[in-house]
């Protein structure tokens, strides 16, 4: 028998999308404790630029008159994900996302707005090319959140570059802020920072609580209804990345430092089955002067070239698809790190990247670090980045021919709606003609690992026999992703985290 220090109905490990579970449980009348491993609330969610959720036919979109149907959305999702994850899990995600928005909007703390973002597989059946399956949280004034606003992680410019805190929480920070605002009105919820969950307590085959290291002290917390593990992925742990074969390194992840996989290891020790442990949410990464490659998108020009001075991918593809293509080339040796974005001077020396996520610093710092190169000619630029001059000249000439026709015969850049999302629907092929010519170093980044504990449709964790482990739930990047090895659309990771945390709480409430 465990000598408990504290007792609650629900224990939630993690404070990103898992806050949806904490909020739901508390609103349903249960006592809740949230334990966050780090010094700030928000997890990976707080670093999301949009904080969006991919929830087809939700109330926000219905009010806007969007003509989508759940059946169309499910056709798309199933076509993209295939049989890699259970069909009932996929159907639950597509069908129930609308329910959680309806539930949240009953509380004035939550406000959302439409933010069209094209589905990431534009050629799949029933893809929504106008982006109307995606919504984002409305911005939240920091003063409305009060003292809690200082406890929200991010934004990236603050955490990595030391920029001042903004007056408004936007994107993922707004979503976290709104959950904290909702929780602040519920006296049966307690939140703790610097409190990693390190071990689950299992009695007679059921999880009955957990050991938490709160400010360095071990605390045994009994959870009468259950424990929800929503503590992010293990992208910050190079040992686990190597063990499970996740490409890349912890230095280049967008996840916060606390995502070390402790919740994963606790779940596995309690008998949980796992899946997708070699997977992550990928992206190309602009290399910054601190040596870290960080997620970048919204390219208004430029091409990527490998060590042979040749293009090797569709540079405008959705970032996870693009990241996966790059990884394939890295693994077969046809590309090496760094690879280079080559661009001309039409927008100046700064790379034509409108969303670097980690804000760019002064140009001279990139130049001093050898990350941005400039030359009067393409031949000179080739020498600067160490690629064959004739090959680079030929590559740019061929690309400029494609730009003139608007058709990329090599990699299909511009063939899908997402490719054109940042060029007002026009061709994204911008010719490289105006000297001097530039190159920026790129690596591979990720938005977190997506492998984790296998669950059923109520987010209950399963053992290797497929049986439910009583009292144990998982969501977010601690749960094996419902999307399998693909990224169907913007807002899918946060959406799944919010929904399955919510469903876990409803299941615990119904006990």
C-alpha cells in the first residue's frame, strides 16, 4: 500500500493541450492537480505560432457558413492516414473535435476565430483547399490573465533571443492563456510548476496515482479517477531519440527543454504499449547563430540545393512533407547538412522567409557564424558554399525556366493549394536573377516527437495485449499520434491533444 501525501480525483502531467483535460475534469466537478515539469506552463503548444486546431464542421466554421461535412473530412483523413492507426481512433478525432469547441465556447474564457489553412495533401479526396477546417484562439490581453500571464512559456523570441514580453498572448500562448483563465475560476483545480511526474503507482494492475518531484521533493499523489499523461514528447532527450531511431538531434527541436520523455518511460514501466516511436512532426530549419536549426516556413523565394549544387525537393511543400523528403535524402546521402537556400537580392540579403518562428537577429551575426553567404555571381556563391559552380549555375537556369512558365517539371512546386498559400494563389516560383546572390544554411528541425502510448477512443492507455490499463490515460505527444506517419493539416497536433485530453476527462468524470 502506498503512503499518499495528497489525494485528488484527476492528476494531469503536462500543461500544454493537457490543460483541456484539467479544465474539463474541474468543470465537471472533479478535484484536479496539474503537474508541469518546467518553470512555465504551456509546453510545445505555447510555441505554436497559430495555436490552431483542425476540427472540421466546428461551431466557429458553421457560423461562418462553411459547407463542409464530417463525412468529407473523414474521407480525407482516412485517405491520408490510411490503416496506420485504428479506424475508430481516426473517426473519433474527426467527429468529436466540433464537440470540444462547443463545450469550450460555453465559457466566456474561450474565444476562437476562423483562420483558413489549406489541408496538407491537396490531391487527396475531399481535401479542403480553402483551409476551412482550421480555427485559432483569439488573442488574449496579458492584463486580462493577470499574474498568470508571466507563467506562460514563450514566445520563442523571448525565450531564445531575450526579447521583451508582448502585451498580448497570441497563437498557442493564447490557447494556453485561455485554459489558465478558465481554470482560474474553478477552485477545485491546482497547478504546480517544477513538478515532473517520474513514476506511476500501480496496484493490482491499475494506476492509482503517481510520484511527482515537486521542487525536488518526492510527493506521492493519489488519483482516484485516473492519471492523464500529456507531458509532450521526448524530442529533448538525445538518448531516447537514438534508442527509438528518431532522426535529428535535441538541439534542433522546437519543443521546450522539459520534453524528456519521463511520462513515456513511466507509462512503459506501468505496462503500456507504444507505437510510432521513431516518428516526429518535421520541418526544414533555418540555422541561427546559436547553432540551432529552427522551424521555418512561408518562403517567398529561393531554392534548396544539396552538396552537388542541385535542387532536391519541392521547397513550398507543407513543412512535414518537406521535412520527410529532406530526411530521405539525408539518409541516402544525396543531401548533407547543412543544405542551402539559394536566393537573389530582390528582397535584400535576408532570406525570403516570412515566418522563421525564432525571430532572426542581425545579419552580421549570421555572416560571422558562416551561415549566410553572399557573392556577386553564382559561380562565386558556389565557391562560398562548397558546391560545383557549373552545377549551381545550371540548376538556377533550369529553375528560372520553370519560373517563367509557372510549372515546376522537376518537383511540382506550386501544384497544390498549400504551395500557393503564401503567394496569394499565384505561382511560388520566383526567379533568381538579381545579384548579388545569397545562400542561407538550413538543417532539419521538428515540432516534437509523435510516438507514444497506445490508447483507445477514450484516451485510455492500452497494454501490449490491447487491454485497458485502468486509471491511465494519454494525450498529446505522449500518446501515439492518431495521424500515424503523416500530418494531415495545420492544427492536427494541438487539436488531437486538446480533444483526447477532453475525452479522457469525460471518461474519468463518468466513472
